[in-house]
C-alpha cells in the first residue's frame, strides 16, 4: 500500500505510478490534504479500496469538501477514513486516529514506520526531569498568529519567560542543530535550556474554539512528556479529555474554566488562571512545581506507558 499524491496528473499510467508505484495494486491511501475530486474520480474507476487519512484538521467543523469526497468514494468502493477529528460523523466509514500522539511518541521513541509521520531516522530528545529552581516563569512557542495568540503574546510581555518570534513565524532554538538556531515550524522541540529553565508551558492550541471535537496537538503532547505545568488554551473540556486519556492535571491550579462553552468567557477564565500563576514569586512558583512532582513524573513517563494508537 502506497500513498496517493498525484493530483497534478491526468495520465492514467502516471496516476498509477504516483498513487502506488504498482499499476496492479488497487488499494489506495489518499491524503485528504492533497487530493481533489477530479483525481479521486479517476482513482475510483479501478480501486478495490480507498483509505483516506488526515492529520491537521483543527476546527470545530469538518470541511465539507472532505466529507463530500469520502461520500463519493464510499458509493463507489470499499472506503475507510482515518481521521484526527473527533466529531461524530454518521453514515461515513470513519475511524478515529490520534496522529499527533503517534507522531510525538515515534519522534521521541523511534516507532515503527507504519505509524511514523516521517521516516527521517531522527530522534528528538526526551529530557530527564530536574527539580532545581529555574530562572524563567514560562515557555511559549508562538508561531502563527490569530486573535487569541496575539492576546497571549501581549499578556506574556509582562512576565519573565521564553517566547517564540511571532513576527517571523519562528520558534526557539533547538538541540537539533545548534541552540542558537531559529527554526521554522512547531515540529522541532525547543532546546533543553528552555525546558530546564522555565516552569509553565502556555500556548493556544490549534483547535481552541468549542465544537464537537477535541484535537490535541504537539503543542500539548510535546510539553506534557517533558514534565511541564502545561496551561494551554483549548476547546471546552480540553483538560477533562486529557485526564480521561490518563494524563495527570495539577494541584493548586484552577481549571474550572475548562467546562465553559462560551469561547470568550472560557478565554477570560484561562487568562485569569495564567495571571494568578505567573504572578507568583519565583520561590512560590517553584513550590507549586514541587507540589506537582508526582503528576509531572507521571506525565513524563507517559511517553513510554501510553501505547501508540494503532490503525486497525
């Protein structure tokens, strides 16, 4: 089984080569981020099965053109759709798949290629925990902007911490390369210095507006496994979902706003909690960190204890 990434060709032989590199194979893996209906129509002429997949959907609603393509294929042949999205989608052959957890786990623990995001052979560091006092209060990798991220960036200016460069779309230096490098994207975790010398990770999740779905991305997973107090803004019941998945939440931090449906009201509750936390003295923030030692160790260990989400 090979990926179907040939939306730019109308030639049937080239289509077969690009789709599966074997014209006799009629089971196609189709990337919904790259396919279009014209190409899909050509696939379904000979397909025995189409396996759709996605990984970056993060809104409160599913794109209509995706559901239309899945419906079209499902009327033509055996169809499966592996999706990161958790929205209920009746009458569609949907199977939920936590791509972001698999990417986080495999990038740090070199998982099998079938469930890896990229087979680069590159392993990201999983830093040992330490309990010494730290020099900065927060770490915030602000990469792309929206209303909430802009507000968070302005709010954080009042406190001592590490922030990504929102104007250039860059995150902080990484241990992959040199610590002074500024690297594009959120797929590369920051250098150990930033983890070791701050207490709280605070970001706006990719999906932060309330809908019927909760998608947890690397903005949360990559920081939980590093033993952080993670105060990210997500949709309603974001933290309840993390707890249901086995992650430990934090004593001494008010997360009551997590259950609020209204986005603006939930945002204000989030900012109030973050403000209360970051206004603590460095000594008190360190005490809060130590108060949560067991929970932070538990989340660090989850990289090894939480299994891959296996396609089945």
